[in-house]
C-alpha cells in the first residue's frame, strides 16, 4: 500500500499546474481542428447517451452506429425499452455479440421505470448502480448528460495517459489502473468535464491509436514520455491473454417439411436467451458419421417412432469468441411431413417466422447460406 501511495504522490509531484493547463489547451485545440461528428454527441439526453455507451462497449463506432439508430427508432424512450419483450431487444442486438449487454440494458430500463418513474437518474451513484453500468459508463453519462465532474477512463484514455506519462505497468492491473487514474485526475478539467472527456476519448480513438499512432503531428510530442524515450510501441502494456478454450458443437437442423426445431438457450452460457438448433457438445473435433447422427436424434425422440428419411452432413466451421474457440458441425435431419416436432427446450416454428427469433451469428450465417428461403 505504501508503494502504491508513493507512486501516486510521485505522479502528482511531477505534473505541475502549467503542464496541466498546457495539456488541456493542446487537447482542446486538437479537438476543434479534428471534429468527430457522431449522432449521440449533439444531445444531452441521458437515455441516448447511455444507449450509445452500452452499444460501444467492445464495439467499434462504425459497427455500433447503425444499431444506435435502430434502437432509438424502435425504443425512443427508456419506458419503450422497458416495456419491450426481452426477445425483441436481443433480436435487435443480434450481430453485435456480448449479449449480456442487451440483457443488462433491458434490465436497467426496467429499473429506471420502477425506481425512478421512467426518468433517467441524475446522480452518479444511482447511475453506477444500474445493471451493466461500470465506472467508465457512469462517468460518461454523468459528464455528458449532466456536466458532473467525473473523468472517463476507457481504453482510449488509458492509452493516451499511459503513453504521455510513460507508465509501464500493465494497464489492466490494479497498480496500472491506479497510476493512470491518478494521472488522469491531475489533467482532468473540472470546469468542462464533458468537453475534456469527449476530446481525450476522440484523441485516443483517432490520433493516439493502438497501431501507428500519429506521433509526427501530435500536439503532445514534446511532453510525451513514451515518445521522448522511444517507448510508444511498448505502451500500453497488457497482461498476456489466457489461451482460449476450445468447444465442439454438433448442430442438427431437424425438419418435417413445414417446420424446423429451434432450441432456446436459457442456461448461463454463451448466447443466453437466444435461439440455436438442437445440438450436442463434446470434445470431438471431427464430425459425426451419418449413423451416429441418426442414433443421437432417435434418442431424443424415444417416446414415438422417428420416421427419418435422410441425415446429411452439411458443413463444418469455426467461430471465435473473446475467450472461446468454437468448432461447429452442421447436419440436416429430414423427417416425414406429418411427423410432429416436439423436443424438450425446443420449439417448432414455421419457416416463415424464423426472422422473428434472435440467432447467434454462426447459426444465422449457416441458415442464410444453405436455406435462404427459410
């Protein structure tokens, strides 16, 4: 603890007031010369700001912007979002990944309606207590919507500060976060929190980028420790990533001519609250034989005769998640047209209604590729 305190105090001692003022002025001059028009930057509506911040967690601006417009169109107020069915929210989120964000978004909207009468909370502590809202998101909403003096500390800001101050600690470690947070507090403009936060976020996103930062035109070239010491390519430092877990799924598209079976993923696992196909998971990376497929499907329908007409292997593919590497095998199982499709945790649907259900990307891609008329 004494070492951590000594480190924070050293940063405070090294950053004097003239240096802080120079940093702020340089940042504002850069921001005025490099405007970054985004649809949520021109509003003080806390709902719109909150929505944009949740959407942009782990998502590039270019990818998230169309989703922002879609959510604002379908759910223009927090009450509209709270009143929606969870399936509809997840369906609209489909394709963004990290689906816990969508579930938390919906849960938070319900909390705002039940606890705050549908008015977005204006106190930092209340904002921070909402599902899915962490320190960064709460600070962004508090500053952008209410001009409250809370500095944001996202990946872009961490990169700018750690390079400027030459912080070599891992930025995702307790010590690294503390040192970066302390330095940020020194540079933070208490009188213009929204302007400062937006400017430093934009600077990190477009100028002080992870790869090929524009050091030759950087307004902080003279004061940047990483630049003066030739450490730009080494900062920020992150802890080595843990190896990804490999999982193998065997998916079955079970059809009877009119209907197909969808499986509802309600367990606490990937793609929770979404729909995929009936499947088994094992450690076998190669595909199953047609005989093995047939036996597996028969075991699911033990109560009635299973009049299978064909079992066909379709394709194998791979899908990468943040911490998991998925190997997916797809099979088509065709039954007679009058066979009732009934299976635990599954629902039979008419092919024309498939569009209503939120599907994980690899499942949706498979169905669109091979069954465009479903």
